């Protein structure tokens, strides 16, 4: 994908920043992993072909990115895992948040994200 030289640095920076946040999200349940990895792939396609190729070639991330790019699809396993992690994060918020409204707002946002997630199609199964 052709990008002007002036904007290439922006896409490169966004790709690596999103990738770093996605990696942090693997460890911290309140930081989403999948959206940051998908954003990283999107930005890398415009700013770093080398990173984009590495992401697509990754054994765990590559199929997820390809499913999203070709079908806008998310696997059922990823949906279940995301839902469980959001539920754990919401429970922790209700337990640890200094104010109830903070937990309510965060849980409401997670509920919206979870609903959107389950409305996404699943990738077609290979025969």
C-alpha cells in the first residue's frame, strides 16, 4: 500500500506503539490485546512492510490478523477468552475501585465491547 514518505514515520510509530500495548495486554487483563495487534497490522501495512510481514507470518497472530483482514471475523475461542477476561477485569473493578461509578462506567464500556465482539462473524471453517 503506497504511503507518502512524510506520513510513513507516523504509521511506523503507531504500528510499534500498538504492538507494544498489545504485548502489555497479554499480561494485564485490563488492556485489550487483539485490537492493538490489529491496529499494529493496519499501521504496519502503511509504515513498515517488514513488521507487517512478521505479524502475518507469526504462528499465533498471523491467522487472527488474516481472518480480520479478509472476513472481518474473530474466532469463537478469541471471543470467549476476551469475554472471560473482561468479566474478570469488571469483577476486580467492582472489588477494588475507589468509587462505584468508576466500576459502573468501565463495566458498561466492556459490555458494549463484548456485545460488538459477539456480533462479529466467525471465520469460515476449512473443509
